[in-house]
């Protein structure tokens, strides 16, 4: 979308009309793109929008959203939305538990990789800005950078996460996560990580899938109402709001908007300091708004409910890395950067070939 808009007139349509395509090839490309987008949403630093660019389906996906939100229901548009969305949901459901465990058990390794993946999106946005940089571009970049740094500092202070389990917070987190489906180069998974909602949402998805496999409908319904429903509604709202807001902003304030995207990427690493690990809370501390104590066996439990404190809820604390850990962290960041550049390269070709 953004590539096609580079030379567009201020009031021209932001998305060129897609050429007719037979349903079967369109279904296959949309499904493949949906799988990649689902995997991207599980990995902070990788943008689902970039993945859709990589398979050349991104312009059609944005155009389909525009048609459906204006109550125009065409067969190919519905086919694209259903296949992309369905494949993404299946990929997320199958792998959410694995990714969550990796983040909890190997935090510094995964965060090092996330840093490289995130910074790898900078060349994509820089290319979209082009040679027409102006003061508005730099002002937007400063605003985006400052906003991300402020969020990273707030996360580092370890603010109590009681509200992160609330329905309203999960709905807003879903809106933030939807940006990964709309903005190439911007990772909704990273925003969830920064907001403190990444692990809770992945844990909820994993619990929902396990309940369905065990045919425990009561447990599945409880998790569905508490986690899946608000996140799902938030994602749906986010797709509609972000896609239309982006089209409007790029039509009228292209350079400042792209500057904000650039600032978001550059400031993203502020909340991804890799050398931190989960630390068991002390009895009497508060986690998720509840006091923590120990049971007869010495295990940490919540005082009010008696439920065990999960490892993903432990507060984090920095640690001093060994030379080996530091070297591996740098290598992982470089590998992540190279991986995103590769997807960016494929995405640029795919987007240009489809968007004309």
C-alpha cells in the first residue's frame, strides 16, 4: 500500500484496484500469507503487514478491508479476508504455547533476537520516506521515538500489572496488536510485549487450545470470555480503525506519518533490554494486584485465592551478562536484523508486483 502511494495525488485512492485473479490461486496465496502473518504476530519485531507484502497479498488485503467496512461484499474480497484471517488464527493457536515458553524460559535469548528483528524494519520505513524528507518527517520521528522510550521506561519501573488482566485492557491490547496486520515494519507483538500483555494473551490462547483438546468446554468458555473475546473484539476494531486512519493520514500528512513510524521502530529497543530474568516475588509482595504468600509446601501462591503464582507473572530484574552471553546476544540481534531485511526484500518485490 505505502509503496503504491509514493507518487499518488493527495486526493487519489490510496490503494490501486487489484487485477482480477482466479479464486484458487488467490486462496492459496491468501492462506500462505495468513500463516506467515500469524507467526509474525507471535514474534515481537516481525510485522504481519510485511509478511503479507512478502507474498504479494497486502494490497488486496487492505482493499478488501476497505470494501467490507463500506458494506461492499465482493467474492474475492471475502475470500481474501476469510483465508488470511482463518490461517492466521490457526497458526497462532498452534504455536502460542511454544513461543510463550521460549520467552519465559529464555528471555534474554529471545529479546536479543527481537531487537534485531525490530531494527530490521527501519530500512523498510526509510525507503518509504524516500528523498522528500522535511521538518515534518523529523518531528514525527521525534514524537514516535519519545513515545516508545516513555513506554519502555514505564515498563522498566515494574508498574503493578493488576489492570493487565482486565477486559478493557485486553480489548485495548487487541487494538494495539492489530497494527501488526496493517502497518508494514511495525510489530503489534512488540507493542503487546511493551504493554505487558504479550505473555498473558499467549497464555490465554494456549489455555483455550488445551481446554478444547481436552473437551473441557467450561474451561474453554471461561478463557474465551475472559481473554479471547475482548482481544478478538479489539483486533477487529483495530483493523478497521488503523487501516482507515492510516489511509487518511498518508493521504494528508504522508511525511509526518512515516516519520512517526520510523521513530516507533528506533525507540522500540528501549523496552527490549535483553539481560533480565524473572525473579520469584517475596511473600507479601503484590503481583497482578494480589498479595503473594507461601503455602504449606513453601510454594508461592496468591493469598486470596490460593492459586499458584505462575512463572510468567514473576517480576523481572536485570543481571550482568557473561562475555559469552553478550557475544551470543549480539549475534542473535545481527541474525534477526538480517532475517527482517530478507523479508523486507521479498516484501518490497511482492508489494511492487501486486500494487503496480
